[in-house]
C-alpha cells in the first residue's frame, strides 16, 4: 500500500452485471454516497482486505482504493477523473446504468 494522503473509498465492478460498486458499511453499494470512507491507513487496509476476499469469492472484479475529498454533506467525492466518470455510469448509453435510474441527476 502506498503512503496514505487522502481519505479513500473502495470501488470495484460487480461481476454479475459489470456495474461500478462501492464498499459500504454492510456490503457493496451502487451509490457512491453510501461508500465506507477510510480516514487512515489502517482503515484503508481493512477495506482492501474485504475487497480481496470478495474478489476471491467471485463477487467483484477490478477492486481498488481511490482518493476522495469529503463534501460538506459528508459524502465522498473522487479526486481523480477516472473515478469521477465511473460514478456517473456508462457514458455511451444514457438509457442504462445509474443515470437512467436518475440517481445522479443532481451531480
């Protein structure tokens, strides 16, 4: 693990449907706003351990931690472009994924 600089969340792709998911307090969430936030290296290691176990159990793929900032309402906001795009859903078919369900219309 690299040096801890920012709060982090764990994201992956759901193996069944390929949608981006975020590790929440009780399992994998489709809404990044419910992601569990690691505020130090030890918490990040715990998230990573859970992700590796779920990867081994063939629940998710492409699992990794990403840096976030905490918004005024307490929700995590990715710092990097790739993750900013991933939380929005597919960019080629607006009738699919998160944006089709209207979950992120306000962002």
